[in-house]
């Protein structure tokens, strides 16, 4: 009996040892699996966090690139707006920037894409610096030219004003000389006369007895008038506003008038007394006020009135 029981005990001991080893191995494997799972989770979480951080960084970088491009576009807009004449180079470069902005808005947010846009921005930035420097230089030159033109214009205007002033003075002086070169009359008188058969003249104020109107005046001495033959136009207007005598028309420039007679004489640079006769067209003289005018060509040099009753 004892011999049969010993082998069974030995086998049971071996079996228990093997089970213990197996359980220990499973625990180790489970622990490793758990560690691996936890490690993988942590790694995955880290990767996710890195992805989120990277996306935020890329989004921020895209925003910065967009901001830089918009700022550049604004600089071009300001430069173009300051030019009265459109600069084709500025307009063309501004259009390229706008195209880049539109492209960036719809582009993928990744490192490669943003790097490409950043490189393109840097290239355009250098181009803009050169163009704006040239534009500033041209603006300064244009400003200098505008100032020079304004200065020249002012000098021309001043010269024109001076010339106009001289011309006005010369015209005024010429008018003064022309006016001063006209023979004037003094002591102009008109009156009715009775002419006797003997030729004697008797002044009268009775209209029904008047035979003629006598006009007398003195031609005043004027050193500016050249000696020689001269003539004055005498105009007598009756109470009915009719021109007496010849009643012929003459025009000097814009001045047009009718005259009664022409007084022709030789002027010798000295005072000269002159009398002329004026007849009535119907040999009758109306009572009332008569006007006598003397013209030296277009100039009315004297006027007077008298009455008949």
C-alpha cells in the first residue's frame, strides 16, 4: 500500500509546480500587455495632442501669412492712390498679391503649402520694397518738377501781369495823348440874326424875324496839334429835335451823328475865332430852346444852348 501512494504524491507536487509557473507566466504576460496598452494609449494621446498643437500652429502661421499679405496689399493701395498717373508696375504687383491672397484662402493648411506661400510672400516683399522705393523717388522728382512748374507759372503770371499793366498804361497814355491832340473850342455861342441887304447882321431873339442861326466859338491853342487845315462839325438842333442845316450823316468809329455844317479853317497853333451860319430847312424858325454841339471827328468838344421866343 505504501509503495503505491508515493508516486501519486510526487506527481501531484509536479503538477502544482507547473500550474504555479503557468499562472506566474500569465501574470507576467498580462502585466506586459497592460503596460503595452497603457504605453500605446499614452503614445496615441501624445500623438493626438501633437496633431492638435501642430494644427493650431499651422492655422496661426496661415493667419500670419494672410495678415502679412493684406498689409502688403494695403501698402500698394496707398502707393497707387498717391499717384495721379497710374504706375503699371505697382498695379501689376498688387494684382499678384491679391491672387496669392485668394489662393491662400482656399489652400490646405499644411507645412509644405504654408512654406511655399511664405517663400512667395518673401519674394513679393522684396519686389515691393524695390517698387515702392522707385515710386517714392519718382514722387519726389514729380513734386520737384511740379514745384518748378508752379514757380515758372507764377513768374510767367507775374510777367504777364506786368506786361498787361504796361499795355494798359500804354493804352491809357495813348488815349490821353489822343485826347490831348484834339482841338477844343471855348466860348461857344449860338443865336439868331437878321441879315440886312447891306450884309449887316443884327442879333435877335424873335423867332419870326430870324433869317439864320449864327454859331461862334474860339479854337483853343494846342501845341500837340499839328498846324494846317482842320475841320470841325457843327450840329444845331431845333426845339422839335430836328437837325438844322445840311442834316448830313457822318461816322467815326462807333460814333454816328448828323451835322448841320462843316467849319473848315487853317490852324496855325494859335487861338482862332470862328463863326458859321446855319439855315433852316423850311426858312422858318420855331420859338423854343436850341442846342449847339461842336464835334472834332468823334469827340464832342463843346455844347451850348440858346432860345428864341
